[in-house]
């Protein structure tokens, strides 16, 4: 494998650096975190920049880059601001790749150009109060009626549902079905009558809102079906590696930001007459942190290469997501210890990542579920 970054990729990353510096500098990230104010304005700007079209065909307005380039961009965004990487990922890895993988030709023709321009957003409405890791236990139903379905049920912890154009809801549309069978993915316009949303309060990730959603006899036309009726979970399995790669890249960017913050502090903080970075205990701690980040990055790049070359990567996607999320837990815990009170201050970026990091070992699939999947993939 060639780990070098091409001249074109370097130019793209340079443009990401300029984009973030202009639109979401560190002081603005801090302000928005304190104000609980998502930077949704970035989506159309990402569209103008060409970021949202990176992996998609030129016929839709994309630029046809491989997934290695996508991973590099996501990692760079995560380094500066996790929320920027999340906005990119939900648009490209979930919305765009779902349309391209199992959307109809008509849906692709209508929606992909809008998505690539940053004019269309999707929110995955999968989790329910009684169906999280056990997604097959979902109870939201789409009862067949003339011309479509009537949807009743509840979804919870749905990210950015209030600004999505479509809620892509997993609904049980086949009467009498159980488990993963008989579930369909329905693209429900957010403003449809009968949808009620309540915002949920959280410990962290203040710039990514989460919502509880009730569907009360919501009519959904047949044209809203994304993929085949009753095969929704199979469709999700086809695209999970994209979203897991996206989350791993975002998290690894955050990991590197943590290490860099800790290294700067170790050089500047003087105790007992010298910078604390001169003490071997701090050096070894930082060496272990960087080594774990580099190991996680290698797993991400291999996953990106597998995606780019069209190879099966279910195990590798679970591994990358698992290792990246647990690496962030490790490095941010040690980063907080190195910065001590300086990291515990609300003025510190370290404490924000510390708060936000707890999400990633259970968001989009718990570490336990990833380990189960890996075990199955190796034949257990």
C-alpha cells in the first residue's frame, strides 16, 4: 500500500484548512459549544467548496474521488471541529451513499445534485426507546394504505432531525414481520403532518442536536420508499461501512488534536524548574498516546483502501470504528491528566473533546456490538 498523499489530495486538504479557518475558527467553535448553536450554515458552503461531491459521479455534480480522499478530508475536519466532520459525514456517508447504493434512478437524479450542492439534508431515524443495539426490535409501523403507508411510532436520539429535509425512518411495513425482516426505509419529509419533535438535553456534543420524534398517523406516499419494501435492514448493512469509516476518521482527527494540545502544554508548563515535557513519565504518556492514534489511523486507511477498491470490509469497518472510539477515550483521559486544571477549565478545548468523546463508544453502534460483529466475521 502507498501511504503517500498525492499533490491533488494535498491541495484538497489545504482548501479544507482555509475553509475551516475562515468559517469555523477555534474561537467560533468554543462560542457555539457554549451557546449550543450548531453550525448548519456550513452545509451549503461545503457544497460550494465541492466537498460534498468528493466521492460521487460527475453526472450528479461530484468529482469522483476515491474513499481514501474522503477519509483524509473527514479526518482533517475532525481535527478542527467534530461538528464539521459530523455534518459532512451525515450528508455524504449516510445520505449520499444511501441514495447511490439503494435509491432508485429517479431518486438519484432528483436528489443527488441537491445534496452535493448542500441544499438537501437527511437524518437517519432508526433508534427507538426499546430498539437501540437490538435494532430488530423496532416497533414503529408503516401500515399499508392506498398509495402508501400510515406511520405510527416513536424514534429517539435522532441527530439534527429539526433541520433535515427528510427523516429516513426504519418502519415495519410488512404485517406480522419480526426481527430484521419486513422493515423498510421511508423518506419522510420533516414537515409532514403528524410529526412531533422534542429536543433532548445531553452532556456534550452541544453543536449536534438530538431529538425525540413521534409519528402520529403520518401518511407517507409510495414514492417515499428508499430501496425495496421489507429489505430496509439489508440496505442499511450495505452502507454501514461508509458511516463507520466516517465516524472513525472524525474521531481520529479529534485524537490527533488532543495529542497536539497535550504536547504543546507539556512544552509550555514549567514545574520544578523545567517544562513538564522533560519528565520521562510525561514523555512516555505522550508516546503511548501518539502510538495509539497512529495505530487507529492505519486501520482507518486500510478500511478506506478496501472501500476504494470495492472489497468486502464489514469486519474492518467495525474494527476501525471500535479502535478509533476507544483510542479517543484513552488519549483524552490522559490529555486531561496532563493539562490538569488547565484542561478542566471551560475555556479549554480539551474539556470539550473530553465531554464529547463519551458518545463515540456507543453512538452508531456500541463497542460491544462491534466486537460481536468482528467475532462473527472471524467465524465464531
